């Protein structure tokens, strides 16, 4: 069994990944930027780099992601990769996003390239839009306005359940042989529109939830009004525009291939998370 460091351990993917790795018998340490630590935590601040020189001591493998709210993902991730190389980790699994490899100059792709050239054993996973966005980022609109308002038209996305992302990452961190030094795009089993997603949620909670196609400017005002930084707001608008153009519609069989199980359907996700919307 391995000693594994999880960066982003308190997030949607990280929380489930910690659980699954421990169920496989691995020792898991969770990184945190907080100064007060629990017994299974290590201090690591991705912005200030505080704790970077000590967080990897005794670690065999690691899972890296960049937290939401930042557009300079390479500046946060590359120092982690460098430290992993310095400490001679046996494997790194890096999570970016589907489409990150479209252009080499983007921050996410720069981090991917750095890992690919590091000499470390690695996997890169690029998930599509999370199903869990509907019970987190889009939750306020559902609860207060009974609608999902986004500038994406009738474009479809192959939404993926974060639990499936964690399952894939857990297999890749557990298995050092089958998928060595490969990158994978992760999607759900089918592509649906946001209007269809709203309909599924409506059925799950017996309450009508609608989708409203809004302008990018309206979305910009909403995001800035919620306190998001201007640069991250523009980043979100850019990737939402990619979604509207059809970039998120593709479906892969990666979850089935790696985990041996079909991806969680959106209907199952809605049933499991129904209490978030009632």
C-alpha cells in the first residue's frame, strides 16, 4: 500500500477520492492551507507555496488539481510537479479539464506538458462539466428563482458525476501498470442540454425547474455581483462559450474502461442529490 497526498482533498472530487483510496488500504494525507491541522492533514498553500518543502516528505504518490477561482493554474500546479520530482514520487495523477490540451499555451496545458516532461510516472485526467455544478454553483438560481440561467443555448454536455472522477483517479493511483503515462478525457454516459438537466431535476424533486438562456453580459454581471474576480469571471464566460459551441458534447468510454463500471447517469445523480434542491 502507498502513502498518498491529495491536493484539493476537501473538494467535490477530493473528498470522495480520499474515501475510496482509504477503502483500498492506502494511507492518505490531505493538504490544507489552514494553519490548524488534523491528524491526517499537512499544511500546503498553493498561492504562497508555504509548506511545499515539507508536504511531500514520506509521500509515495500524489493527486493534484487547481482549486476553482484561479486562471493561472500553471503557476499553482507546476511547483507541485517540481517538488514531486524532487522527492522522487512513484506517481502523480493530475486533474485538469476536458479541452485543456486544445492549445499548448493555456495554463492548464502548460501544467500538463510540464508533468509529461518531468520524468515522473503520471496520468492526466480531463473531466467534462461536473453534474455537481447543479447542487453547488447553480444552486442559488434553482433555490431562489427555480431556474438555471446560463449563456449556453441548447448545446449539450456529457456531464460527469464527481464520484466517477474520483473512482477513475483512485484506480490510477492504485494501479501502476495498466494505464501508465496516459491522459484521459472523462465524460458521462450521454450528452444532454441544460434544459434536459433541469427537467430531470424537476422530476427528482417534484417541482418545476426551468432553464433560461441568458446573455454573456447578464452572466458577467451575476458573477461579478457574487464577488468573483474579474479575470476568473472572463475565464468562466470563455469556457461557457466553448460549451455553447458544442465542445462539451463528446462522450468517451473512459470511466467504463478504467473502473469497469458504467458512468453514473444524470437521473441517478439527481435522485442522490435531491435534498440539495428541496
